[in-house]
């Protein structure tokens, strides 16, 4: 099994006709994902030839869902228009909206996050690589050829560390790898993914990758302690980051001891999560748990 994305996922791409949208649509198709069309109101009624397939372009997400049965949208819409594109997807009632775009104003993210509350659409991102269930489907920009299907779940704030962990544990493989993004406001959290992996009978253990800044990892630690029976190992990026600096992602801001890698490591370890000081050490901790 997998979480959020499986072999029945049918994908449309908002922004498919742009350079990034076209490039990554090609990569998703090459990996076996069921991409069935795109959305761009200005180019509605046309089609795009990708991977020897003619993909129709629709005016709206609602139209695309009606014509194709799509249940996932992946967004490569420029930051200035992302809020409207996500709200459109939420209004259409699509079950999963994966927002790849980076550089979205936090005010806009807060607006579409708030708008989606209580509605049927799960948002992943923004500023994220998306998610992949190896051998089943791929929604976003995660490379599909660096791991295989297996029984480890992965949730990560960092895109590149998602890829590294997939590669480090490629001989075991993954049920689903979710890149949730590192912005201050995101749709799907560590806790959301941990809960889904806990309920997935074919996920045996979970790797959780966090970053300095905020308190998401501390809150996830409390959730693990109270709710998880499956083993979790962790890594927190930013052990060498200087205090008071913004590092990389917009959410990676440290003030005093709050939000530091060490504070997060201590919170996770207090909840029974083994935490590596490097990605490779974290992979070794997982190997120890699952017998490799």
C-alpha cells in the first residue's frame, strides 16, 4: 500500500504548458505516473505532445476532473498566481493538490491554507518536491529511479534530503516518500504523514527529516510519543547553523535556543525517536531497526 498516492492516482498538471511544467510532466510520465492533462485557461482546447502522448489542456480544474477523472493536481504555477490556482483546485474538490512552486508570499499561502480548511482537498507543499509511491505513482519532481518499492515511509521538509535518504536506503525501498516543504505554512505536516504511515499496514518503519526553525519537529515528537507504535528515526538539518540567521528555507529561522537542531534532537529522542547527526547515520539507524 501507500499513503496519499497510489496506482489509481490520476494526475493533472496546473501549469503544464510552462517550461517547468512540461519538463516535470515528462518525468512523471516516464516514471509510470498516470498524467492525463493540464490546466491553463489561456491555452484551453489545445494539447501538448509529451512522451509520445497528446495531453489535452483544459480551462479549469473542474473541467479537467470531469473529462479525465483526475483525482490529483500538481501545480507549477508562478508564485503570483499560485493562490488562485490552489483555491480553484479546492473549489473543484480534487482530493490532492501538490504545490511545487517556491517563493509564494506567506500571506498567499496562509490565505489558501485557510480557505481549504474543512474542505475535501489535501494540500502538500508549497515549496516542496511532491511525493512518490515507488512503482505506483509520482506527483512532483522527485526522481523515480533512485529507489524501489518497499516498507519504509519517509516524510521530509527538505527536497534534496528526501532524495538522499531514498538513495541511502534504496536496497530496502519505500512505501511512500513525502516532501512536505520547508515554508512557515504548509498544507500537510509531519504529524499528518506520521499518522497515515501508522495506519498503513504495509509501512513498517518511518524516517522523519526536519530542519531548524519553528516547532514542527517538537510537535511531531509529542505525537510520536502518544500515538506511534511503529519505529521512527529522525534527522534534523542545521546542526552547524549559526543562531539568529535565516538558513535556506523561509521557515528555517532560529531565535536563541528555540528551533535549533539540538533542541529538536532532544525532543525527538525524549519521545523514543533515534536521531542521526548526518543523513548517512540516520540511514544506518534505520538499517539497525529493520535488520540490514
